[in-house]
C-alpha cells in the first residue's frame, strides 16, 4: 500500500493539460456562438435602419457591445446588410482567422 503514495497527484498532473485543453476548446466554441448571435443582431439592426431610411452601418455598430466593434465590417447593398465580425479568442493567431458573417434583408412591401 505504501507504493501507491502520491499516485493521485501524479495522475492529476498528467490529466491537467487535457482538462485545460478541453476547457479552452469549450470556451472558444461558446465565444464563436456568442459572436455569431451578435453578428445576426447587428445585421438585423442595420436592415431595420435601411427600412427606416437611416444609417445602416451606424445602427449595426450601435447594436454591438464595445469590445466586438473593433474587427467589425458592415456592407450595405440595396436592402441587404452584411456584418462580419472577428470571434474573440484567447489565442491571438486563432482570433485573426475566425470570422463570422451574418446578413439581413429588407424587401419593399
């Protein structure tokens, strides 16, 4: 029985990198989902501004929290508003590669 002393500590140290990696992946997936929802909301706000004769890019920017506006691009063509956001990520190289697109369309009645 004395040979098993400290076994739990060794197993914890061995499993810790895997647990941290799984946590990081889950965090990244949640961040991507949240950013996709924000992009859709911003596109809808821009389309509503087009329908009301307002400034679509400004309305789309106002619909987002401040941290997400930095990598945002808004394109307006006719009644279609397209929003592109950079997903937040704790890994900078990954953040530059993940972009989310959403669009909303306003049609004439």
